[in-house]
C-alpha cells in the first residue's frame, strides 16, 4: 500500500504513544481514521491533534478484550465509512511479576488485551478487509516476542503468541489482497513500562527501577516507530524490527538461541540488592 489518501485506517490503542503517532502521520497522508481506545480522554487529545493538522477521524471507546464490543466496533466503522483498508492492532499493557507470584487473574487480564485483542480485531475486520482492492493488517508484537525476559513472562507469552498468530495469518493470506505485518519494537519512549501492573507492593520499587532503566535505554521515539511501521506497510514487510536494540537482540537470539540469557546477563536484571 503506497497511497494512504482517503484510505480508511483503524488503529487501536490510539490514545497515546505509537498509536497516537500512527494516527497523526497517516492523517498527514490523507487517511481517514477510526481511532479506538479504552482511554477516551487520551483519545480525545489525539483527535484534537489530528484535527489541528487538518486530519479526519472518528473516535470509539473500546475494550479490545471484549469480542462482542470489537465486532460492534467493526460494524460501526463499516456502516460509517463502507470500507476498511488498514487495520493496526496496537493496544497493549504490561505486567511485572514473577511466574511464582503472579495471579491467574493478572495473566488473564494481560492476555485478554495483548493477545485476544489482536484475535478479536483480526476476526472482526478480516471479512471487510478482503473486500477492499488492497488491504493490510499490522499486529504489534514486541522484541519481547523474540526474546524472553525475567519478570515479564505473561507479557512474553502474549507477544510470542501475537508473533505466531500473525505469521500464520500472513501465510494464509498469501496471494490475496491482504498483506500482513508483525511489528517488533525494541525500547520505545512510551509509558508502557511506567504503567505496568504489579501485583505486590514490594514490586513497586522494581517497577520504578525498570521504568528508569527503560527510559535510559529506549532510544527510539514513538514518532520514529510510527514512521517505520508505515514504511513497513508500504513495502509489505511481513516482519518489522524497530530500533537498533531490536535488531541487535534479534541477531543474538538467532545465533545463540540457548545462550542469549547468559550473554545478556538476564538473570541479574532483577536480582535483589
């Protein structure tokens, strides 16, 4: 997809971060936006910025974990715009906890958003996407969908699941009008680490440690990430790595799949002082 003018684009998680930047950059290129998020206040701020640059967008308050609500959202978008050309499943959350201590409820909460949100979005919009002259699906995984990290097991599981689901979808869509991209951002300057859910009070210090460390190493801005995702759509890339850290980690994991934890000294990241 080279020309986004008057193309209908659906973006989840559009209230902030990469989702907001995708909306702004695609609006500049003439896309018609359907923006969804559970955070309606943040979504409204995104709309103000889109309209300030002359863009066109409609807002939808949406919990991506709700399959029925997602289908209603898809139907509403089609009723309003009569088509969809680009779906970006971007919404996501984080959970910081050990496998031993995390609750089933917290894991289910994260999986329902990060993985099932992608499934719900894909299933709801795919029939409509297949009716377009050309269409594209972007599912946001993570570098944590390539490398496992301590204290992020649920997040890892969700992002590995998104990767597998999206790669299978890409194969199934071969030869059709629908292209598919799986995106693996490295450290991006967003609030996802700072907003990560923690189950226990004693882990709050760990969240602050992670957030501070994340801010120090996150070299890629949301704006840059959005630009690279859009370039991936233009080039119909099945896999999009974002950031020099993502490229480095991917190579190390490929060459040393059994030793990368030792190479990166991952066991020391959350060692108690």
